C-alpha cells in the first residue's frame, strides 16, 4: 500500500548505469593533482609502514628458534624490547599516515563540494525552476559526503594494501615458494565474482542515492513553513506521512539488499582463508618433524599468511567500494557538467555608471521550445521614465521583468541597457544596475539588519534607516523588541505580508539601482500602506528608469508609457488617457476593475 504514495511516471534519473571510462578515472584523478607532493609523501610513508610490518614475524621466529628453544634469556629480552619499539614506531608512522590521508581527502572533498556549489550557483533561473531543492541538497551533502570516505581512505588504503601484499609475498617466497603457492592457490577463483558483486553494488548505490534525494525533497517541501502551512490547511498530514513512509520503505529495502550483496561470497572467502593455515601446518608440520624446517620458521610463515588476509580481502572488496563511489561521482559530475543558460562572456564589459536607457528589440522567448511566451516584443524605456506593464494573467509581463534583470536570456532579439546588449555586460554590472522588488518576497532567516544589508553590505546606519523610512517601515522596526536585530524567521514568516513587502522595498531602495523593476510590489499591502508606499516610490523613482507591473491600474496612471501585453505581444501602448480613448483592451480592463462588477475570466495579474 505504501507505494501508492510514490511519484507517478518515470523518474528522469532512472538511467542505465554507464560503463566506467578512462576519461572518468582521469577526471577523478585530477582532483588529486594539486596535492601530488603530499601524495608522494603518503607513498613513502606507506612503503615504510609496509616494510616495518615485515619484521615482526621474523622476530617471532627468532624468539622461538634462537631464544626460547636455546634458553637464551638475554637474547629473549633484547628481541622483546626490539619488538615493542618496532610496534611503537609502526604506530607512529600510522598516525602520520592517517594525518596525511585525512588532510588530502578533506581538501579534495572541499574542492569538490565548492565546485559543485559554484556550478549550481552559476545556473540560470531556468534550471532552478525545474530542479528540486531536496535533490540539490542531497548531492551537496549525501553524495559528496559519500565520496569523502573514498578519497580520504580508500585510495591510500588500497596503496597500503598493495605494499603490504607485495612485501609479505616477497618474504613468504624467500621462506618457501612451495608453501606460498599453496597459500595463494584459491585466489583466482574469486576474481570474477568480485567484479559481478561490484557491478550490482554500483547499481544499488545509484538507487540508494536517488532514494536519499527523494526523502530530502519530501522533507524540504513538507517541513518548511510554506509546505507545513499548506498541509495543515488541506488536512493532508496522513497523506504526507504515508508518502514519506512509502519512500522511506523503498530506501530501507534498497539498503538491506545493498548490505547483503556479496556477503555470502565474502563469507566463502573468509572460510577458505581461515582453512589455509591448516594446510600450511599440515605440510609444514611434516617438514618440521623431518627436520627440514624449524618451529619458528612455520610460525613466521603462518604469521605472514595471516598478514595477507586483511589486505587481500580489502583489495578484493575495493572494487565493490569503488563501484559504489563511481555512482556518486557520476551524479556529482552530472551537475558539474550542466551548462549554464545564462553565461558571462570572457570579454564582458563593466558598466560603471549606468544611465538607465533600456530597450527591448524584437525579443522572443520561451521557457520550453514548444511553448513560446514572447513574440517580438519591442519598446524603449528612456532614462528616468516609468513604463507600466498591464494585461491579462499569463500574458508575459513577469517574463519581461525577468529579462530586464537577466534572469534569462532572450531566444532572439536583444535587451540592451545604454545601448549595450545585456549579454555583453558582466553579470555583476547588470545586478548593480537593476533592482527588483517582486510579488514573491523572500527574506532570509536572519535579522532585519542582515536582510537589508544584503543589498549593500557596506551601507551605513544612516543609509539603512533612510531606506526604511522611505519604505514606511522604520517605525514598525523600531517598535520590535530587538529593533533592527530582530530575527524575521524562515522566509520572514514572523512578519505580515505587508511588512515583508516594505522590508523588501527598503532593501531595493538601499541598493540604489538605476533601473528599478517593481513586479506587483504593492500587491501585499493594504490601502493605507499602499498609499504611503506609492508616495515613497514616487520619490524613489525620480531620476531612475522604472518597469512597473501593477495589480491596480490606479497605481500607474502617471506612467510615462503603458504597455498592454497580450499573448506575448505589445497589443497597445500609450498613456492612460490615450489608451482609454482607444477603447481597446486597456479600456476594458480599466472598466472591469473600477465598475464594481466581478472581473471577467481575463483579469489583470
């Protein structure tokens, strides 16, 4: 029953596992390149540790054959003291190796996480309107966190195991090559099963990571303030609990299967390996009885044999661990390789002192190729003028506003500022020249002061207060218990809609942009607050170019030009009186709003 709460339709991430390519391995190795000097030190330390590890079995043989059996107490004391000092030295080398591995691994993880976050931040709004926040959080935390174990320990551990195996095998062959071959005879039987188990684990790892992403998305959506409020309003707590339980149960099943894959196989390896010393004692014991071997000789050989078990077992399983890690790298590289749809050109220009002359020239735009939104929109908004956009809901007004601040690039045509295509300017220049106050007000879970200074971090106290006074919000802030240091809560939910909107307007005022976009900026205000804001905005707009999307036509009567947008085109343009006299769409919208009658199906957004 839990599965009825799952997504409907195929998951876009349900793609077949790609084969491991040389390019992928080279790319992963590239993250180690900046730390190659420390890597060389790791290799030297691993070699030293492996070499020191060969000595204890030889000391064991000496203790038995030369000291105990010959009753030489002084030699026994010396050998035991040497043994203890050797173990201390091996331990110290291990501590140093752990430090080197950790610093290299954590540095690589830091680089990877930072690059991934930078890649996500470089994406345009087209990406963020389609991506799931929980999915992005999952890749930044769970995926990169999963890679951490591999880059921090697996690489050096594999190197260490190789050195241990090689050094131990050399010692074993020097002792007796026949016993060594007997000890290793079963290893070739486990190579293919190991590769098969690795492939299964890799696929399960991808499914597990998708499960984590789905869980993160549900938590992000349902435990946030907006989602929690919506769920309560519609009484859907039981549904959401069931949905979470269904996804969580799928994740549980995947984890169980992932943990059990290969366990029978490795149990078989351990069983065979545990039996190997018995074979050595059987063969070697007869050699001792015949006088060809000494007892210490056999004890040393079995010690070497036991020393091989852990590294060989880890080398057999490292393929499985690496396969799981490759699934992580695949997901991370998917995001790293996403091309941003809004890109700053290498030779982009800096606009230090914008004037505010804005132009749309035959602009065409679509969010999807099969659904065009704007069809050849063109208009001029000269410096210091107000251009109002009105029209039915979904006509393209907010899209025009988004193009002004270069949240998107047009598919065709040109949006220019002071005669320069926005695509020829640096992104920082555009952000500095254009300010936006949108209908969907966003405030960080921080203090009022921090939210205001986000627009201008170096603003003085006087500048900040002047901005809040202009937005008619200073008196309210001053009435709060901690005034400007009051925390507004997630998305500003401790403030009313009108208060949030006025804080947002104050933030835009503090930024002091040359071009100001007001996308239904007064929609959340009551009549009195709106009147106060209109007075403040009237002063703010002096000397600035304004693009205003108004909910109420009464707020844009004094606009220098009004553009009536209908189905992605400029259907009418002119001043208020001119458009009323034409008797077209604007006139109809105006009459609907002020006639006192309920609006028709096409209402102003």
